[in-house]
């Protein structure tokens, strides 16, 4: 994935097909591909199955709602493992609380990071087991 910008590179990974579809539906490909040195906490495709039935309708209600959900998975700075633990504001204005140490990190107390250290031309990516739903 290291050669392309994050949204484009992720589209080549079958594990990320569902979040990439959400990014495209939200109209956020350009937002992510033109950003520099960002950190993306990308939910694995099967993480979307864990959203409660009422959740996806509210989460995906309209392009603006989906775009907000997408940006709540992205921090404006690329985080290395030594700076990962702690609170980080996202592009969507949400706060992510990251706990743990390499190689085991969790986000907001309910999302385990399944894979870390994935690099693209413009971002670092950590793949998680939960969709991070912004506070309403």
C-alpha cells in the first residue's frame, strides 16, 4: 500500500473494501488522498457487521453524516507507536482515546487494533475491529 495515497491504496486491499466504499459514498476520497501525514484508524470490513441495526441508518443517513463518520477515524498527524497512546482529536472533531503499547493498542476502550504499521504515501494506517461511531 505504500505507493499510493491512503484512500486509493486502501482500495487495493480486500480487507478494507467496506470502509473504502463508505469513503467513496461520503465523497471523502479527495479529502483523504490530498491530506498529508495523517493517521487513519480504518475499520476492517467485517467491523461494519457489529454496528447495531439502528446505528447504520443514523450513521449513514446522508452524505454529510457518513463524511463525519469517516473523518472521525482520521487524525491530522501521523502517529508513531511512541506517540499513539493518549487522546487525539480527529479531522471530524471527535476525540479518540488510544491505550496500550506496541503491538497491542485499543481505541476508545472498545476497538482493538488488529493490524498496525501499514504505510501509504501520505498516511499511517491501523486497522481496527470496530467502526468508531461519532457522538451524536
